[in-house]
C-alpha cells in the first residue's frame, strides 16, 4: 500500500448487520476517519452479478424488457443476473443468457468488471461479450418476466438520446459496442 492510499483508509471500529435478505446484506460500520474522527458507513453487500453484451449475426444487440420494482417502471437492459454462491462469473453469464433470452454463445469472454455504486455497495458486475450466438427457447426464473428485444446500433442511439435506456450496466455495454464499431470503421 502506498502512502497516498494509507492517507485515506477508514479503520473499522465495529460492524453491525441491520438486514440480511435473499439478495443483499446491510451493515452499519463505525469507522475512524483519516483525521481521527469517527463516523458511520452504511454498506450494502451483494454477491455480484454478470451482464452480457450479445450481438446477433444481423448485428443487433439482444436486450430484455422488464419491470424493475425499485424504479416502478419497465426498462430495457442487456441480459444480466446475480451470481449464485460459489458460481464462476463465466458460468453465470452462460446460464443467464440462456435463461433470459434462449440464446447460447459459441464464445463468451469477459470485457470488463466494475462496481455499481462504491459509495455504499460492494456489488461488482462482470461484463461479458457473447459471440456467435444461436437462438433457442428462453427459460426465465418463475419470478422473472422478460420480453426479448433486438435493436440495431441506430435504434440504440436513438433510445439513449431519448433517455429510454437508463440502466448503467447497459449503457456501459452499449458504449463498448459503439467503440468496437468505430474501431472497425477506422
């Protein structure tokens, strides 16, 4: 650890779990700040997730439309899902793509990983690119209701400009796709 990192470390004095559910655990940590004062941090723990950028042979991105209760609305997203305990991100990506869309991929590679909201949560998302995809029958979880949507890059850009695509993981993946397209044109 270099000096600069050490200057910003918050030492945990105590930690109390205030909620533990199926998807998240919430702790309140009492911390000692770098200036010696004490404060509290509310921390959401999550097992992590995967998201999949899948592009068809017709050069369309595979997305799903689904209702998101925290937002109280239906949104467009790339396929994604929570890592199960002990599950490898690649295995989860293969499973989630098949469950939500029916598609399988001949090649699946990790292109990024990122924290969703590091100010209060430790959730990490592993972003994969699915290549040489083949359609099949979707098998969503019993509490999951999704509609398959396939969009061209022009349709994606229009929806982004109209604030119809608002999910961070999806925006990151679509930005990656747009950069790939630009590189091919250069």
